[in-house]
């Protein structure tokens, strides 16, 4: 697998460092012959000024700053062809090279991907015009999408190479960040080009005003959005602290279960991540772990802290804590997504659990995850009536319960998670001060 990844990176490096550079040199050379300054000085001067203006008047969006120069380049392609697009791209690249720390290789690679985008769009424009029957509106929309897609794909390839990321992931992240704004700017550039074509250069004035207005609106919109996100993060932090305090107050009723809820939440989160759940679902599992024992508020201290074995009647009362917790969360009107987990984490795969006797996939996934993390922590922790099991024995119990008490796939994931942890880290998580290292290593082979 490592060799396959290294080979893919090697191929990516050849394409980016050689292919992009050769493309930049070739497209630049073939286009520069059309830069007849005496003949086209007005066009070149106009696009030089527009490029300078666009570099210093970016549009701010949620997590990045987007220059409008791609819109300027796109308009140049539509009105005059590839040579104007290349001119504007070169001017932009020179400005950026002077504004930021100059890296010759990255600069020419950036020019290469941009010139390839320009050449592709110009080629398709000439091809479409050869039919003579395509509406300019349809043509411009199509070319705007092509410009966005090719530029995004090539940019993503370069960035993924330099930052050692996968190409697909890089492109996905970039597309998620600014696609709508990018396409809007290109569409406006297409509209502006057609206005200039029909009514002359003076129509540039309202288009420049439109771009400035868009920049201003987006700047204030994303400023407000950023402040709102900060408030949301503050609320999330408050909720997390509140939940942690609540879990601590529950655990504090029994000195033998101190920190139990946080450890259950930790292990649950690790399992959720390991099986590939979304970050939202992972967070839900974590909160479910924090709150899983909230129903013990309704259980008498005499039963919770009893040092001897529970009677059948007392055990039946203990089993009610899942239903009590379910009712508490239901009445609170918060965290409704956690209700199935809080009610069902003591269910068993074979249907012999409580409170509802659910079996197999009838048990919610979150509950199946927390069942393993709760059982493991209960096994390794000291209790009034017994000492905690060594980790190796607890892992063996998880294996024995796989397919009957526990979901077999989740159990296997959990065992691998424990196996991957360094010895000292595992000690700090489970709060056991003396695990014989040799025995632990034998247990997790």
C-alpha cells in the first residue's frame, strides 16, 4: 500500500513539476506572438489595469480570499481570445510573486495550471463558435463551468502534491469553499463581455461598480458569519463544559465510578471514528457517552454504593436507570438524537439485554458502540465488590462476548483501537497505575 502511494506521488510530481512547466512555456510562447503592442496597445493596457485592480480588490468568502482576476481573464478569452487571457495571467502572476515570498518553481507551476485552463477554455470557445448556432448565453455558461472545473482540478493537483494530500480530497475541500462565488464572478464576467461587445468599453464602468459592490457585500456578510460562528463555538464550549460537569456530578455519587462517563465517551468516540462515521455522528456518540448514565440520578445511593452483591430486586431497580435517563432527556427537549443510545446501550446482540430485549440491528448503532465502551470501562475499573480486571482479561471478555453481547464488527474495531495505543497512553486513559507491561503486550498481540 505504501509503495502504491509513493508511486502515485511520484507520478503526481512528474505531472506538476514537469508537465505544468512545459505547458506554461509552450502556451506562453505561442500566445506572445500575438502581443502586437502597437496594434493592441489599448486592449493590453486595459487588461493590465483591470488585472492590477482585481489583484488588490479581492472578494472575501468564509474561509479564504478570492481574487476576481479569473473573471478578468475569462472576459479576455471571450472578447479577444487566448492571448489576452495569457497576458492577464502573466501580469497577475508577476504581481503575486512580488507580493508574497517568491518561489520560482511554485510560481511557474501556478502559471502553468492557469495557462492550461485558459488554453482549454479558448479551444472550446473556438470549437463551439464553429457550429455557429449555439446561443452566446449557453456558450458562456458552459465555458464558465469549464473554466471553474479545469482551474479547480489543476489547482487541486498542484496543492495536493506540495501538501502531500490526496487529489480528490483537495479538490473536494476547495470546491466546498468557494464554488458558488467563483461561478458567480465568471458569469458576471461573461455578461460584462457581451455588454462591451454590444455597447462598447463604457459598459465596463457599471461592471466595475458591480464587482466592487459584490466585494463589499461579501466582506460584510462573511464578517457577520464569522462572528456568528464564534458565538456558536462559545455555545458549544459551554454545552460541553455543562455536560462534563453533569457527568462528573453523576459519577461523584459513586467514588468507584469517578470519570466513568468521560472514559465511556472517549472509547465511544474512538470506535465511531475508526468505523468512519462523520464528525457530527462522532460528536453525538461522545455526548451520548457523557450522558449515558444520567438516569442513575433516579437510583437510591444505598443501591448505587452497596458494597455487597445486589439482590434481584435491587438489580431490577438499577436496570431502570436507562429508562429514567431516556425520560429525562425526552422531557428536557434536548439531544433527542441521543435518546435511542441512552435507552438501549444495555441491550445485547442476542436479544437478552434490557430494557426492551432488542436484538442485532434493532439496537441503534450508537447504543452498540457505547455498549462496548461501557462494558470495557466497567471491567477494568475497581468496584466495591471486586478489583478491576487486567486489560488483557477485559479484552478477552470482549472477544468472548462478540456476537452475543456485543456487535462483532464493532468489537473487532475496539480491540484494534486498544492494540494501537502506546502502553503509557492506555494507562492514563483507564486510570490504572500498575498494568504489567509484559502481560499487556501479550494480550494485545
